[in-house]
C-alpha cells in the first residue's frame, strides 16, 4: 500500500487509508513493535508507515 506521508497520526491513517481505529490500536499495543510511538505527554500515536507496512506483511499468512 502507498501512504501519503512517512509519518502519520492514527486519525490520518483511519481517514486517508481506510484502517479501523480498533485495528490500529491493537497493532500499536503489540509488545516490542517499533512502528507506532507516542510523544512524551501526548495522546496520539505517530506511525512510521514504512515499518508498519513491513510488520503487516509479516503477519499475513501465505
């Protein structure tokens, strides 16, 4: 999938890419993941879309 920007907020991924909010929160809370971060004192997750795409490819059974 092509993403509009390298770093995106959760709400942007929902609005622009069609992900569900619930799915993104589950992905963000996987122990040891490196693609979703919160800034100190912030409430929004910021996603590295390249790392997120690679992580999703690993989860898809082939």
